C-alpha cells in the first residue's frame, strides 16, 4: 500500500511534467492546427541552457531557469517564423514532415554543441525530502515543486486565456483565423505569442524533468515530447484543463504499468493509451467535436 | 422563360409521386424521403423533409442561403446520417448505409465547392466514376492479364464517350486541377454520370458561369435526362435556370419545406415570395 | 505524347535504370574489366542498398500515392527481419535445408506475410484516423512493435520452435534473443536476390498505380469525400496501399536481416522510419524513381564521407525542412521557379509536389 502511494506520487510528478509539455502542444495545435513535433526538443534545449547556466556560468537556479525560458521563447518564435509560417496553407503532411525535420535539427545541433555523453543534471530545488507515515513514504522536494508548478501554470494560463485581451485573441484565432483577422486581431502575432508561451513552458518542463531524472542528452526531449502529445490528445487537444488531466493520468499509467506489469513494456502502455483514446473517443476526455464541412 | 420545354427536349412522362401531381405514369419513384431530419448539437438543420422524385423528373431545390439545401444533399447521399426519418432510394431503405453504398444504389452528385481529383487527369477522374462497373481486382491489375487490357480499353472508350457529352474529349489528358472553372464543373457532372446513377444531384451547377454558359448548361441538363433517362435534382440560385428546366420545385427555408409545385405555382406562392423571391429583387 | 505514353516511358526508364545499375555492379564485382572494381565497403553496402530502396519505394506507396504519413515503417521492416531470420534459422537447423537461395526466398515470403498480417492488424485501427493523428499512431505502433520484440525469445530445439516472452533461458539454439535481436543468423542474402526484390517491388507498385485499384487509392488521396460519393470503399483501398507497403517492407527486412550475423531490435528505432522518410521526401513524394535514387545516394554517401558522419543526421534534418519549404511555400516556390528559369532558360518547373 505504501509502495503503491509512492508509485502514485512518482506518477503524478512525472505526469505533471507531461502536463506542462502537453500545454505547449495543445495550445499550438489549437491555434495553428499543427503538430509541433519539435516541441519535445525545445524541452531538451531548455534543460541544456539551464544546465550550462548553473554548471559553467555559476548562476543561481532561479536565474538559470529564467535564462532557459528566455532562450526557449526566442527559439520557439524563430522556429515558427522560419519553418512553419511559410507553410500555413500547405498540407498537414508537409507541415508535419517539416516539424519532424526541425526536431532532428535541434537534436543534432545539441549533439554538436554539447556532445553525445549524458550530462548529470543538478537539481534546481535542493531542498530535503518530505517524509511521511514514519518515514515509510518519502516525497522528494522535486515532486512537490513539480506538482505545484503544474497547478500554478494551469491556473495562470486559464486566467490568461479567459480574462486578458491577448488570451481572448488566442481563443478567437483558434476558432476562425479569417474572422479574427477581420476583427482586427493580428493573427501572426497571436500565433507567435502562442509559440512563445508554449516554448517558455517547455523550458520549465525541461528543468523539472531533468531535476527528477537527471540524465541530460540530446535525445532527452524526444520521448517525453511524444508522450506529452499523447497526453494532450488524451485530455482533448486544444483544452488546457484537458492537457493537465491527460498528462497526470498518463504519468500515473506509465509509472504503475512499469512497476506492476512490465518494465520493458512501459512505453508500449503509453502508446496503447493513445491508440485506444483515438479510436474510442478521438476528441479526448475534455475535447469538443468538430464537424467536417462538405 | 416560356421557351423552356422545346427543341431537343422530348416530353417525358413523369410519375404521379412527383412534386407536380397531375402528371402520371406507372413508374415507381427513384427517391422518397419521409420525415427526414438532422440535428447538429440541438440545432435542427433540416426538419420533416418529405419529398418524392419521379424516375425521369428534373426537380429543383431552392431557398435562401443557409436554408439547409446542401445539408439535404448530404443526407440523401449519406454523407450525413439523419437523426430522423428515412431516405428510400430506388425502393431500398438506405438506413445505416455510407456514401459509397448509397452511390452503388444509384445516387450521384456534384459539389458546391468543386471536389475533383485534382492531381489526376480528366480521363482518370471519369474512370474513377466508372470504378464499380469494371471488375478486375488488385492482383490482375498487377499481373496484367488479358482481362486487365480488355477492361482498361473498354473503360477508356466509355470515359471518352461520356466526356463527349460536354465536348471535353480533347481535354482527357489534362490535369483536372488545371482546368478552367466551368470545365471543372462540367467534369464533375461527367464523373457523376459515369457511376451510372438513377438520380443525379447537382449542387449549384451554374455557379460562376456566364449567361451563355448557363444557357448551354440548361440544354445539357435536359439532354442528359433524355439520353440517360434519369432523374435530376438541382440546387441553384439562378432562377432563370430553375424556372426554365425544373418540372417540380421544392422551396426550403430554415430547414423546412415551405412550398412544392411547378414553376408558375412557386412564383405566385405568397410564402415563397416573402421568404425568397422578395428578397431576390433587392439584390 | 499523351500522358499515358509518358507514364509508360517513365516506367521503362525506371526499370532500365535499375537493370543497368545492376549489370554495372555485377561487372565491377566480377572484375572482368581491368581497373573497374568495387571497393570493399561498397560491396558490403550492396544488399543494404537494395533493402533501403525497397523500403523507400514501399513507403512512397503510402506517403505519395495514398497520401498518408506513416512514421512506423521501420516497425514492419523489423517484423520482416526477425520472422525471416527465425524461418531461415529454423529451416537450416531443423530440416538441414542447405539450398541458400530457396531458403532466402522462403524467408522473404514468410517475412512478407508476417509483416502483412501486422499491417492488417495495425491498419484496421490506424486507417480510421486522419492526418496528424494517423501519423502519430503509426509512430506509436512502430514503438510498440519494437518494445514487444525486445521481449520475444525464440529458440529452435530439434524440429520444434520454442517461443518465450521475457524468458531469456529457453532450451535449444537461440534464433531471437530479446534485446539482442536475431542472433547466429546464417548470412544468405545476395545482391542478385536484392535486385530481384527491387524489380518485384517496382512491378507491384508501378502496375498498381496504373490500375483500377491504384486510381482509387489516388482518388481517395485527392478527395476522400468525392471518392466516397462515386462509390469507392475508402477503407478497402487505404488498407490495400498500407498492407502492400507493409508486405514489401517485411520482405526488405528479411533481405536486410539475413545479410548480417546479428541484428538488434534497436536497429529499427523511430530514427530508421525517419531515415526512410528522408529518402522519400528527397526523391520527391510520389516519385518512385526519385525514391530509388535518393535511397541509393544517401546510403552510399555517408560511407564515403565518414569524416562528416557527425553531420549526417543534421544534414538530413536540413534536407527535410528545405525540401518541404521549397516545394510547399508559395513564396519560396516562386523564387525557386525564377532561379530555375534563369538557369535552364525556362524548363518545366512545377514537377515536385505532384502528389503532395
């Protein structure tokens, strides 16, 4: 039982990281109707920047995280401008292939800059662990910080999209680009803003992910990226609470599956969830149905 | 407008089921709908749609923008599954069928926003229409036995013959997506005809055509009916075309039928004038 | 020339190109012409090149002809590799079948059937989806196949095959050993068989494209709704393209696997699917001959440019992005057409993107 609670905590913690990454996917998919395959690799870049800032330049953790967020924001906007914007009217096949290319580009640039050897990522939290039930259940400070960060980010984002002018503009653009343009909304700027927010969150997710699982290498972001996309689909693409719910459920499923069923098949479980969700309820848990116009 | 039924059009008997009641012949209707309706998230897009079309009738479906005309076509061709009522095609209930199965029963259509196979040739577009009339499978297609060559040849000739309806044989090798707009609309009709339909649905066939082309189209629609002995139902905003060739007209507003009858009956119907024709005079 | 004659001509060029390349390689291998010889490393690449060509052509059937992005093509290849290796090992150990070409042929056929079955099982759920979702689910299936194969153990004991899941200690001689993959493989793949497989693939794919079924597949790609409206069974034809492609990938997998003494499941990661996609994109989506050329060049070049091996994937990534941007962005496509026009004095420009 204690064992189970401990797994559950780990699951929720990992799930929170997925949720933060999934927010980036879900916002971009909602607004640009594209699967930003490179999102997972932005996470990896964010983690490397934070790593360099702490290890090589000796910045304190908070400054390092902010530095990573700034770099990733810029990176996200540049990627969108250079690679995705010219393809706004192209087929989804072309956009997806470009995004895959971008993902590989980031991975290989990281490989050239930082090398293939895994770096051992120092935790940004550095507090003691929380011990409960007479020390039988230990919850690390990373877990607590990750879950808190996830909840805070979700609340702030929900408020942002429902209360602020820019947030409302984002929702309008995701509904109907043409109509938004007619209403005087700057569609390009809004899409850039979405990429900026998503990428900044990716940096946070990267730091949190590597604090919990401290091996950092150029392929670090790829798998969590794909899994987070699964989480976004699971929760219903385009929905912010959905990304959160999907992420946490997926993290729990992965950890419990690995613990109780088979270590080797852990990833297979996550993908099986994706397949089942898409077949049974393609709109996800909290998504809405879209009718195809004939 | 009075010159409508002359020249190359021979008088075709229309069964009593049709919109125009006084015509009579003992042929069963090609299409019958009863209480047909569909809802999108609580919104009734089409409601209680009852219509019968005779085997060789030209029927018009008109109504203001957003009245649900194309939705009716989507219901008849089983692109949408109705929430209420039945569609009976050629005597068979289409409940649970998909669009491909409905097509095999003998319904064919064109689209308001043209949907050709743009990367393929004009001839191949027609050949796709003939798909279900040739019968060699994947393996003989790969092995290229005698049946492949024979059927390919027959299909090629049939495609050219169909294209000749609109004098398009010379365009057979062109890419469908590169055709001029009017030719694309005509190609859609040829492709639909290739499926050997009993009922042909035309969604705004004259849209974007100049008066001369529209005139030609009108002649061709009646010609197609006479030659193929099929029923045709069309959605159109060009009233000259509708009043000129449609023997029965059905008027739709807010998803409901507000009038049925002949051209003259429709033109003098006060409800229709209020809902539709009155509006048209302004613009 | 009519479009049909052009197409026939183009197909003949494709067959001719492959045949001539084969004859030239055979001449070089035989060493009958003085000074015309093949380097050792290139010799070792001949069979893999054949396998990658078949992979690229078969993926092009899905991506170019059927218009769906499959990101799990390496999964089908791995099914072929492992089933082929098991069959070959079984025939050799249990029945002492020494005739290598026949054994290779049987292994390839069984591999094709196994991959085809996998294709049907995966195709049923996958082909109900569209666009990005379809792509990501093929990726998911590719990873699931790899994860599962990582746990499969198959040994041959006497005449019997013994299957195990996560059980490294089975009696008899190991054929498939979990994460180590196929072990103790008898290397029986030959360049001649590779050539035969390429020709077989070309006959299947090119004839399919030019038949009733192939036209249906392309029609569905161009407009699914219109295709349904003229009575095409969308699922049937999507499945046809997907499964045919899987079968060919499985056969290529057997050819590839039986060229090495061991092949691990990790060889068929997501990267491998992407590699094949790079062949298809660089050769031109929907362009079969392009796939053949791209697969050949991109397999030989890295061997020749070992010094730049670090940049290999980087270059591939840039290739993907640049090809997509130049063929799909109206702005860049316009610029490119102008440049081409200046260089060639106006020759036909818009040939790529034919099937995009």
